[in-house]
């Protein structure tokens, strides 16, 4: 027998908001139970509507703000309360970054049992139009005869109804309605589930995932869109390796997706489905900050783990005797090598390895390094910490996209291997979201 869904209270409920959750929701406590409320800020008194009840917690959304926090602002986007692309547009950007700094320090202390000797000033940049990479959902709503293009709704699988996105690069963020009309004109409108967005310094690319072969008329429409708005158009019928250029009709005419790191005389080329940092302004500052903390010398040998395209590796190579980049995705390693050659860099080498697996026999690990840079995924670098510590690197700079895994790994470096957590701070890579990007410096025991 199917379990009957428990009915939710229909009327608004008053609450005082005690804190902010890790995903940007206000947290209230009613009858000893935590309630996570979309659209609420700490210190506010609100009324909310229940959206879910669970054994250990409940969920809701703000119905009215009775006493607003001083940090509350009017969201720029009319869909901010619904769209899952942002969770904190109703909070002043300066307050957002203070909250993220608090999350980082709390995680370091609570999970890792450590505190930084110095809290670094946050790295900040533009808060609108900053997003150069995105995966947009597409949905043909048959019963309404319309196509939606955008991010998913908060905690729901539905595509949010938005005409413009204020955080996406304007080339795409102000073209969502145009994209919806384009897809609605296609014979395969119901077989286009997503669009990958990649914006370089000189080129904007869209990758249309297609579950059915487009007709000749569809192909003509897609090409015309690319021509009108000066965008590359790619099709992806299967996995990432199936991505093919549709417009312009030759790679030479299309030009390469790339971004410049002017301070280091480096240009990195990438493919539209490659991982790159979504916020180029913060990326530039992050690289400079990481190198400042790492203090590489002209005779340094540096190990760059989770190196991707060479975002840190190639700038480092301009300043040291040699740098070794290691990455788990073979395609990114190939692109890193190509980028090194294209930039005339011959003191950087790259290896493919699963950095969450067994690497003790890898030749690159047997070498000596006095500096290490880590930029792991959300899961962190737990498996690499003992191997790095055993080799006695003087300085380790850890770039993190998840404060919990950074805190865990910081605890290992400090409490088990004697490193000092000399400094840590946040970087506002994802304004208006609850994502916490951070950087930390560890110094070896004397």
C-alpha cells in the first residue's frame, strides 16, 4: 500500500530566524524542531508557509517579513524567490561574504579542530553578470505549449520561469527568452533537455544537448541564431565526447574559447564542456593570491594537484624551476599540455592520475617538491594529505570549494602532521549563492 503523504499546515506560521543554514536558508526552531525557511535572514521575524515536514526537521518559505534584518535588500531578479540559481539575492553582498567567512571559520573549528593564525581579507569582485559557465535546463511544457530555459527551481526538478538571468554573462543572461523561442521553433523541442554555456574572453559558446537528430530546418534555425547573436553553436547527441561544432562551420572561423591571465603572460584555451572557473575576475585574483601565499622561489619545484587545464600550473611555471601538474581527467591533461606548448612553457609537465585512489607508485610522486598547491573537488584531498606531508613541502596552499572537506583535511595536516594553519579566508566566486570558496595556507613545522 502506498504511504499517504502527510498534509501540511495551510496557514502562515510566525517564526524568529536564529541563523543561516549552509544552503542559504533561514533557520528557526519551533517546538524544539529546526525549520529551514527559504527567503529568511538571521534576526528577522517572519511568517512562513510549510513546504515539507520530516522526522528531524521541517521546511518552509517566507510568506511575509514582519521585522526585516538590516542586511535585507530587494533582489534584482524577479524570479529570485523561485529560481535555484541563486539563494541569497535578498541579502546585501557584503553581508553574504561575512556569512561565508563565518561558515568557513566555524567548519575549521568544529570539524577540523583548528583555527587560522590569520583570517585573510575576502577576495571580492563583480556580483552581477559574473557567471561565465552554466548548465541551463530546458523544458517543453506541452500542456501550456511553451518552452522554459533557465536554472531549476529551488529544491524542485522543474525549470524556473525566467526571461533574464542577472548573474549570467549578459551575452546569455539576457537571451533566455530568445533561446526559449528558438527551441520552441524546432521540430525536436521536446528532445532538448539542456544547454551548456561557456563564455571566454572573445567567444561565447552554447552546447545544445539533443536526444533526437535535428531536422535540416532545425539546423538552419540554430545556425541563424548563432550568426545573429555571434555565438558558437555546438550539438551534443551523446556524452561530452560527442560535442560537435555546428556554427560557424569551421573551427578556424569559430575561433578558440580561451581566457587570458595577463599578469602571467598566459592564455588558456578550453573546450565548451571543460571545467573552468565560472568567475574570471575572481579567478585572476585567486591565482595572484595563491602565488603570493605560496611564495615560490626561482629554484622551487612545485606540485600542482587537481590541476585541470593548468590554471595555476602555467602561471607558476613562469616563476619557478619546474612544476608538475596532476589531474584525473585525461582530456584536461591533454589540454594542459597543449596550453603549455602554445604559451612556450617547457618547465611544466602533466600526468593523469586518480587522486582519490592509489598513487604511491606514480613517478611524479617520487620527486622532491618544496611547494604544493591543491585545488580539489568538493570531496577534498584526504587521500593525498599523508603523501604530501611525508614529503615535507615547506608550504601548501589549498584552494577549496567546500568548507567541510577543507576543514577535515586541515585537521589532518595540523593535528597529525604538525603543519601550521597560517592563514585562511574566503573568495566570493559565487555571489548570491551559499557556495563557500576559500583558500588556506599551511606551513611545515620547523
